[in-house]
C-alpha cells in the first residue's frame, strides 16, 4: 500500500537518537519509531511508555517509520498496517553503538520481566 506524500516531511531530520520523552524522564525503551511528519523519535508499543503511539494520539501524525538499523518499514495508524514510503532525511536509524533495549545504562537487569508485566 502506498503513502500520500503530503502526510510526511522528507526533509525533517529525526529529533535525536533516542525517545524524546524517555530521555527527559530518565526512562528506557525497547525499540524506536520516527514520526514521518515531524521527526519525533518515540519508543514503540512494546516499550514501557509507548511514546510513539502517544505522539500519534496527541498530534494526529499517524505515519511512523522504524528507527532501528536495517528496518525501513512504515506503519499507518489509521489503517493499522504497513505501508510503503519514501526515504526520509538522515540519519535513518539510531547509532549502531546504541543498545537495544537502550540506553544501556538505564536498562534494568529484569527488563524482560518489566515488559512482560506492564499494564
């Protein structure tokens, strides 16, 4: 399925190398997602805080792209499916040195249990 390119901004760079809100609160994330409209980096729905989905709900920017290395897929929250999309501004993913989950210094040793038991 294709994408309406008026809904994305190819020129806007990502907001950073990690989840904006997790960086502000000192939390951690599992995987990262990039807003195709404004470049906001948020954590995925498998993360504790689900900031990417919260960004969608707050802004109406409903198309995201994975911000993980070797992943170029887009997701459209309105159709709840993967879609095709154009190349966005660099960088295409978080730094290769960044751990998953990350950042390493904030990930608890029982992170798998925390994710499995989140509400």
